[in-house]
């Protein structure tokens, strides 16, 4: 079978793994890719400019010329509508091409997605085992019922509950990174990798809280062996383009024994600076020491709210501000940069909570502080909570599940009234890494606060200036990506 993956925005490890598995099963696998650099998936969110650079007409022409047997779409909420519109065009001009959908948005709303006339088949959750089987079924004209697969057979929707997870991640083929690297070589400079699947936590805003993500009785976290991970990275480094590594695990520093083995082998055989994500509850002095000794240059830690009660009640994140403070101090003392994420616009947020957050972060003085408007994605617990609390209406839930991003501040939610005032706090957050603490605190005073701007453009410019000033390795890579030549689609 000729399989064509169609994707936009950023490099996708999911696509790379599925392509490798399709090839291993004897199928051809290629990629059409739209970088969509102004679509908000990397740094900039400028929809009007993004439309000017839309590659879909070009991509459709290439699809019709190459005539694949299968067009495969991996969908998060941000690219679902884009993918669906292109699938409709494919079906309009080449109805014989099978369309297969998967990804987190599809996993959250399978009943809704399969009703779309342009979708022939979908797979919920991980598709490593199922995708090659679906390809074989299509090739041989079989109508097997497989767990987690929804398909249309003679106009009727057929599906079987559950899905088939991979228990031993070491058995997976290495991801087919050539799909993206031959189109945009600069991507290889920041080699992306995952050592695990799943997360020990169930934060309400995260895809891990979606009901279809874990079948009953399955492990919450599965992890590759250290040797398997280091061998992949060792081979990548030998090619001579890798400058740094980005670990995409939901929580990278966990399992102390694994971290000890990793620290020694990574330092000796890979030796590149790396970036990872951490959870405040999982960090301790020994783990931070392992990270520092192995070459970690930056840890991104989601604090999400500086109010202990709000954080526990709305996000199910159970740790104290004192834990956060201690971790930040230890990370900085070890010579690792620390980046903190904060979510603005949580239902129940008040001006006093925001003021307290500014003071808290100003005292911590992280190297980078990123704030995001709360997005309620399909299937997540926070979406249900927001509807119950009146922050979102049933009509808005419908819009979100149809593929619109679920920001309470997108102009429709009840929280939109607080947009301008809360954006001022976001601007103060962006200043914290570059201004003395006392200056930031002084801006909170009643009179100066009136003059604090609430412009998204100024927030982005401040973050840009801060990253350039610190010569942030990972930001500079994103910048090189934006400016690099790209073979698209």
C-alpha cells in the first residue's frame, strides 16, 4: 500500500513511529508537510497571515498526482479542522483514496469524527499495533473488527471497544525521522525523542484525563530501557547534525534507578545538552543531580497556578508552593536553567490570585516564565468542570468538540470579560526573568498597574528579548527553524 501521511505545524513523533511500523509491514510511507509557521504551533499565532501561506491547494495537487492508497491524518485539536477540510477535498476529487484519522482529538471524540463523510476509518489512542493491521485489512478487502478501530462498511459504522497498547516499547522500530528531516534539515539539530508513554498524573486539562487514553488494567506509564534510548541517540549523533536533544516525555525525571543508569550512559555516549519536562512532585535533590551530571540544560516545570487550593481543586495537582520554591532553588543551584509554565484564566481565578502569582514568581526568578490561556480540550475533565461552573455553554462545548480550540478567552466564553485585565498580569509574568524583583512588584501598585500594557504583541516581544538575552539554546533553534529553507509540502 502507498501510505501518505499529511501533517502540519511541527515534527510529529507519532507520525514517525507509524510510518516506521507501516514500512516494517512492507508498505510505502511518505509525508506531505505544511510548516504553518504563523499558525501558532511553534511561536507565532497570526491566523490572517497563516491563511496567506496555506499549502493545502499545493498539497491537494500533489496528492492527486501521486494517488496514494491511504491518506493518514494525525490530529490534535489545533490541526483537526485543517485536516478534515483537506480530507474533504481529497474525497471530492479522488474518492478511492482511503482516509484514516487518529490522534488525541480523534481519541476524545471518535463518534463525532467517524460521522464525517470524509473519514473512512479512525483509530483511538496508540495505533502502533493497529495501524499496520488496518492497512493490511484495506489492502486485502477484509472487514475485521479490531479493538479501537472505527470504520464504515457499506455506509454503516462499525467499531470495537478498547485498544491494543504496546507493553514493551523496546520492540518498536525507531521512528522514521527521514520523513521530516529530508524536508527541513534544521529539525535534526534539536533531536526529539520520547523515552516513555503515559503519565503518573491525571491533570484535568491534559489529554491523560481523556477516558479512551487508557484501557482498564493497563499500566499508566511504560518506559523504554536506557540502552534502547541511548542507542537511538548515539546513532543520531554520529550523523553529525545533532546539537541538542529534546525529551518529549510528559514527565522525564522519574524512576530513580532508570535516571541513575541514564545519567552515566547519556553523558558518555551522547554528551549533548538536553531539555526535558518535569513535575514538581517528582523532583528531589538526587534526581536534579542526575539531570545536571548527564547534561540537562533546561527543565520545564508546569506550576500552572500559584494558589495551592486552586491548583488542587481545578487541576488535581497536589503539591505546595514550598515544594516548587525548593525545586527551583535546587535546579538553579545545579546550573540548570528553569522554565515555568503558568495557566491564566482558570475558573475561579481572581485578581488577588493573579497578584499573588506575580509576587511568587518574582521571588522565584525563573529563567523563563511562560503563561498560557486555559484551553479546555475535548474529552478533558476541565471542559466538563468549566461547563458545570458556567464558564462555557453547551453550545461552546459543541464548538470545541467540532475542532475549535477551547480557550475561555477566545471571545465566546464567559471569562472573556476578564481578558484585558488578566493579560496585564501575563505581561508582568514576561518581565519577571529580566527585571529586578522590586521593579516588578512596584508595577503591581494601584496606580502604576493602570499603565501596564495588556498587548499580546508586547508579551511576545518581551519573551523574544528575554530569550535572545539569555541565548536560550532551544528558543534559538525555533528561530532557526522559522528562518530555515523548507522543502514543502
